[in-house]
C-alpha cells in the first residue's frame, strides 16, 4: 500500500471537483470534513496566492454555498458551520473561474486550470491537516496534471500532506499535450495547453541543461518529480513558482522565433530557480503563510531579484544566450535603474515591503514613485557576485553563498532567514562589512556604483548618451490616442508646466495636433511652446518650457589591457 493510499484512509478533509458548466466558467466543489469534535467550524478561502504579493479576494468568485448543516457567513472569506453533534459535514459551492493569468483559475469548454488558493477552502486552525482531491473531468477531458501525489488505485485522486502543499499545487484538467524527461535524477513532466509550434526534443534538451546548471548551484534537487504547466496563448508570458511545479505563460507560435524561444527558456530558468530560492531558501515572513492577509518582507529583492539575476546567468552558462547577449541584458537593467525616477525616492527594502500596495497595483505615477525589486535586486546580485569572485581570487562566487544559505536555513534550521542573517552570509563571502553597502543600496536610494564591480571583471561602463537636438517633453502618450497624455515624468518639462495624465492636447503653438510627440519633435527646444489641452470638458492653456532629458544610455565595454586578475574574474563569472 502506498503512502498516499494510507493517507486517503485517514485524511479528514476531502474535496471533489467537477465541471457541470465549464462553458460558463464554473468549477463545482464538494468539501467533506470528517472526525469533527467541535460545536462549530470556520472554513475560509485564502485572499492571496503565495508568490504573487497582492490580496486578490478569491472569495469574491464563490457562489451557491450550501452545507448539510446550518451556517452563516461572518467575514468576506469565512463561513461558520454549526457542527454540534456532528462527526461529519459536507459543504458545496461553485467558483467562477474566468481570469487569464498564471495565478488565477480559468475554466472553459476546452480545459480547466485550477489555482488552488482560489478554489479550496480550509478549516481554520487546520492548515497542517492532510487532504485529498478527486477530480471529475468534464466529458471528453482525459488528463489531469498536478504536482500532488496520486492516490493508488483511485483515478484522478490526489493527496496533499497539508494545506500549504495543496495551495502550492496547481491542477490542469483537459487534453493537454504531456511529455516527460529525466534530469538530475528527477522525473520532469511538461503539460502543454493550447497548442503551439514547439519542438519537444529541443525543449527536453534545453530544459535539461537549465535544470542541471541550476541544481549545481545548490548541490541538490529536493524533488522526486516536477511539473511545468505551460499555457500557450496568441501572445503570452509570466510565471508563478510552486514547491514542485510552476505555471508558465507562453506565445503559442513563438517557439520557432529564436528571440521569443530564448525568452521562454529564461522564464523556465526563473521559475525553476524559485524551487530553491523563495520556496525553500526564503525570507522568514514567507512561511508558514497567513492566507488571511498580507505577509510582509523587506527581502523580495533577494527572493525575486536574485532569481532574476540567475535566470539570465543560467541561460548564459548553458549557452542558450551568448556572452554578448547576456551583457546586453545587464546593460538594459543598468539603464532602466539609472533612468528610474522612482528609484530616487523608493529603496529596495521599501519596494519589497510595499509590493502588496504598489508593485502589483501600478498607476500612471508609479514610474515616479517606485523601483523594481526585480531589476535592481538583480544588479545587487551582480555586484555581490563579482565582489565575492574578486575577493576570493576566483575560488568562490555568489553560488557558494546561496548554497550555504540553502543548507543552513532550509536544511539545517528548517526556517526562513532574517534580513540580518542574509546580510551576514553575504559579508562572510565578500569578506567585508556591508553596513554602508546596505545603507546606500538596499535601505537607501544612492545610485549603484556598477562600474566598480564590472571593473573587477575587466569591464567598464561608457556613457553614450546622445545630446538631444529636439525638445524633450517628458511625457508618454496613450497607445490608442496619440493626443492623450498617458504618463508624466517627474521634474520633466511636462511635469513643471502642469501637463496632466489624461489631458487631451488640442493644439501646439496654435496648430492642431493628431500626434503630440511627433509634433513636439519639430519644435525649437529653446522656445516656450503653447499647449491647448482639454481637461474634464474645459480648455486650458499651458506654457511649456523645455528642459534637457536626464536619461542616460550606458554601454558595457571591455577594458583595454585587462589584468590577469580581471580576466580570472571574468572566466569564473561567465564560466568561460
């Protein structure tokens, strides 16, 4: 008898999911709770999905809630069941599933993707309890793909040892194209949904290379099996990591386009790297999870930023991208951060902490107030990596620090790390106190001295900023209306003159316009321009005095006559 089958006989919480109206985007859920010894139970639905730091209010999609006992709804996501004198109760409810993303459920007449935090209720105080899930596919659907353990002799029935595992195990139901391969002693499965022009054999080879290189960073792969669920769309992207699976969005017919294909493999590398970094080596606030509210951490720049650093580094190590392509990616990140207005007012630690209210809720002013913990965190990882290689004479790298932290916090201590603890790990490998580094770059907003660290590898930043001969407005326009202001950059000409987002530019210097930026380009940058704009039904005159653009264009170049030490750092860094 398998472990999963034994668990099936003792699990007190069992789910059954069916699809009576998939064309209307519904999943029907039955929850049975056994061995009750209380007069009442609270059943709840999570408000967020781990890995996606936004309260999404999943209970808004629940309807037709019934039970074979009396109940009342007491909060937005909580139902109180009267269980006095009952050893077992059954709850039935429906979930509306019609949001295309890697973190939300979607059901239609072709398939069902179940993102568990928005599907399954849990019993308050019983997150540590095991459960089973039985899937009843709709007519004509023949396959179920999930990272949950199958229950022996029970088709489409799965076991979760606790609710953290259940909530971290997405389920794909339908007729997905499934193929597998072995890598580093782990059985990998890929479930392709929605068709596509992918080459299975090429994917197997490239994904295996990515997996091998990432496993080498940490020294082990903690899974026995791992699942990639890939949703192929006309134009798709994005991913969400899980303990032994991930969900990816991809472009259906993009696999034969080398640029799109390499980008997809970068996404594979990113989400797969998360099985170590964040799912196991994690900030202490990110597990055990509180599914009722935000789980705050100042360390998403490590959890996400370092993963963003490694996804590109891994694809370079596997030769999926060339050294030049890799350096161009770093160059793009440098320019994005250097030219970020928001980076001048928001620190990395604040960006991490406020992800719940800012990163996942951007507005027209976000570029002026926020910085990406992905891009900037990736550059911090780069700086630390080059510093470690330099200080160790090419004997160690950031890989060694990450492997140590994984073994120490996850395997040895069985918990997450604090900000101070990870700082100490970095200090031990860099070989110096990082108080000023943290004050400037993590908790402060000082510009990153990337050039210092690139120099360790025989590289330098060169400013190729072109001196603008045309006026710089400092605004972007709507994609659908070239006269409507979409964003205004802080301290720009548009900002100072009072141009607002959603202003409709009627004329410039008395001449009507149908394309604001095109007409601005033809103006004299030394003269004040008169703008007539429509705002809330009124016509307003604004005088725009042009200022030069502050945007920089930095490029990475090799240093002439690099030293042997610099060459050694470069060789270690890029595995040359």
